[in-house]
RNA sequence: GUCCUCGUAGCUCAGUUGGAUAGAGCACCAGAUUCCUAAUCUGGGGGUCGCAGGUUCGAAUCCUGCCGGGGACACCA
C-alpha cells in the first residue's frame, strides 16, 4: 500500500468516527476526498481536501471541520504535524521515518516497485500499429507502436490482463492492388522487362524481393495466366511476406504483439453477416439515402440508397453506410465485426491507437461498439499526432510517390530502439512531435533520453566506486536495506525519496488516464532530483554519497542510490527502454 | 457548413481527471570543477493559462459562444 492510500484509509476511519459522534448525515461523498502531495512542497508532504468536500453536505464551515480533523490526524504516529490552510486544506507533515521506510520497500520489491492492483486482473485489449500490409512500416508508425506498447506495459503494471493486438487490413482493394504489383515484380523476377510501374500500382522496390520469392515458389506458371487464377494466391502470399517484415521491424523496436487478427479471415468466417444480424435484431439498420457532405466537392457524387447503421442514436453526426455501392461490405462493417469479435473474446475494455487523421472515425466506432455490445463494451480511442522528422534542424521531406519515405527500420538503425521509444513519449499523444536525428542522440541536458539514462548510469557508477572501497561493504540490496536510514537527514535526500515514493501513485494515475507519456516525464523528475543531490556533494563534501570515514552514513546513502536506480529501471521497463549501467564516449 | 483536436513564459512543453501563490527545459543574466562521470548543478528575471460568459467554497482543467492553428468529412483503409 502506498503512503498516500495508507493515509487515506486513516482519514476515512477518523471521518467515520467523527460522523458517529457529531451525528453527520448519511451518504457523505467520502469518495471525493483526495489525499495527494500538495503542488507546493512547502505546504508539507500530504494534503487533503476532506473538510472542503464535506462541509456543504454536513452544513458546517470547512475550517471548523478541518480543525477537528487535523487534531485527530496529529495524533497519528506517522503524522508529525497537521495544519489547516487556505479555504480548508489540511496539510500534513509526516515523520521522516515514513519516507525512509519507503527506501526499504523499494529495495525489497526491486523493479516490481510501483506495481498496482487497481486493474484487478481485468482483461484489456490494446490494438495498435495495425498498418496496412502494403509496404514496410515507416517512421510515422513508430509513434503509435511505442505509444501502444508503453500503454500496454503500463496497464500490466497497474494490474490489468493486457493483450497486445494488431489488425491486419487484408480485405480491401488496396491488398488487391498489392497483389497486382507483386505480380509485376514476379514477372520481372522471371526476366521479363516490365518497364515503369504503371499508375495505380505500388512502385516500391521492396516488392522485388516478393517477386523473387513468388518466382521461386511458382516458376512461370502464372506469368501469363489471367488474373482470376493468381490474384487470391498472390494476395495471401504477399500479405504474409509483408507482415513478416512488419513484425520483424516491430521486434527490432522491442514491440512484441501477441495477436494478429486478419480482417479477411473475419469476413470469410461470416463475422460480418452476424454483425448485421445483431444490428438488425436491435432495429439499428435501414436503407436510406445520405445527404452529400458539405464543404467538400465530390464530382462523382450521386444520391444512392444505402444500407445504413443508425449511428446517430449513439451520438454520431450522421448514420453510416454498411455496404458499398457494389454490394460489398464497407470497411466500417468489417471493423464493427472485428470489435464485436474482440468483445466476444472477453475484452469488455478495448483501446485502439490510431493516427490523428482517423479522428473523424472515432464517434462511429464508439457508437457501433456501444450498439453491438448493448453498452457493455467500452472503447477508448487514443489518437497519435504527426511526427515531424528533422536532421540537424533541416526537415526531412517524405513523399511516397517519390519513394523518399524514411522507414521505421532506418530510424531504428540510426539511433537505436531505446532512443526512438523514449522520444516518442516526450509529448502527449495528441501533440505533434519533433524528432531530430541529431538532437535525439546528443549527450546533453536538452536530451531527455540521455538525461534519464545518465542518472541511472551515474547511480551504477557510485555503486561501482563504493565496491572498490577496501573496507568492503556488502552492496546487495538486501544488505543495504538494513542500513541506518536515519542518517538520511538532508532535505534533498528526503526530497529525492519523496519523488521516488510517488512512483506507485503515478502508475495508477497514468494507467487510468491511458497516458504513458507521464512515465517519461516522471523519470525526468527523478533524474533531476538525483543529479541535483549528486551535485550538492560536489559543492559540499559532507553530502557525498560515499562519505569518507563514515561507513554508516555511506551505507544509508548507497541504499538511496540503489533505490533511485531501481525506480528509474522500473519506469524504463514500462517504456521499454533499457537501463544502462555505463555511458562512455 | 459539420465534427474532432490543440491554444499555458521569448521558444519547446508539463500540469497529479476541480485545489492553495500555474511549473520544467531551452534561451538570457550571475555563479560552482584538487571532488562519487562538470555529459552535471545552484540562483535570478520572465504569465491577462487565446477571448467572453456560466457552473461552485475554488476553474488552465467542466459547460456555452466566439477567435486562431491542425485534422477529418458517402462507397477508400
């Protein structure tokens, strides 16, 4: 139990007691009581708004309640002082031993420190990347891949049973085009001069390998055959090869997705027909004609009766088509089937990670999930904004047509997976992000990856130096946790511990908000507190971690150093970045 | 035209789901190195939280309307 939740339950006990004695009304909004660190550290260690939240229902003045509550809190052993401030806040200062004991807890739990049970083992499905299998992943996919993966890890840390999933869009016209493009490369591989790749095909050179593979497998059997004979075969072969490449790139980024679901397999299995039945059973389908969209000129628009889903009943702006004009299912229909499939596999909670350009699709998808699960399924959609690539301040221009796009593989090979992963989380997902190839590998304060990794490496370095001491400490965590932590008296030492003790709280808040970037920002705070303390030892030798001639203090400080490294490693594990022991040029 | 999203220090961005006097980094100014990695740190100045209303003990945060940037708007995926 974290320090804050422990205090909260203490407060609840006291409040119940007061309610009984003072004859407070039933049904007080206890759940609105917060116990958290105050924004301004000078206010103390812990603040609660209990008196302000309860004042109105009780019919008393906030400060009067606060005074009584503060008095009761002051009697607690862990509380050093309790003061009423402002409109009725109660600020608590805790016995420093409360904080020191947290160091022991960190060393005991190791990188598992911060794990929470709020998820209660509830299944959650996180679907991310899901790029079309028509080519290799490019740089822009990195953001969704890292975001989704970190979110999944964060939810695991918070006690959810997470499944990482990728939806393969292998059912539409694009993969047919892919198959035709592959057929061209197949003929090329057989020695035919195919000339320039015709308009409407994928020109990418990456399909040459596919052509070779197809030629090796089938010889010239389909070189001159009509399309009906090879299209399906080539489609499935090419998609499989593309997905092998996609998965290899994801693995190189440290993204290990457990479930790949094929859109086509769902369609072939009749999942979409069943969705239509489910919608019809709820009277949510009808045939109607949509108004032409305004503000966008469509030359080929013609009013047409279509099979529509009553999305407006669930908060969408217009009803949405389920079938195309040629009678086949829309992508949307297939996607409803996919989400219902996820729901039926046991995921009442689903998270989709999409590019921001799909923002216009969110309402209808949520509407559909709500409809087909009768409100029991919850879908959260996280939109990732664009990544702008730079190289030393110069924008990297990318054009698919000119074939100058930067692949994910390129980025990983140039800066390494750790850098990619960390940088992708240095902005909220809905903000655009700059990624400069040169800046992200700089070893300076400006570079958050370096700054955090250096803190971990520096901690490791201190331990290495201590190990060289001839007096020979036992530097295992188990031994260090028995150190006399009362030696940790400097405000900055206690300040660092307080930052470290915030890790469990942060995990829970970030997991509930589905915001993994908070982990990256938190790690920056930990690193800043640690670097600050380290540098204080530069100026004042008495504050150095390794205190000459004072083994007891040294051991206590080394315990703190190890605790710091442990929390950083724990946070980096959520992001999927390796904690380095050493940074040397 | 409709919907989504963002708007916070000169710049780049956080802001603990509604808390107190809104915070970091960069840049600027002034400092710290016989010393555990100075690849770092300390201090200082800098704000109409786009604007205007509303909700309440309390709003950067929630609601409404404007202004400005970005994105999306039958059948593509």
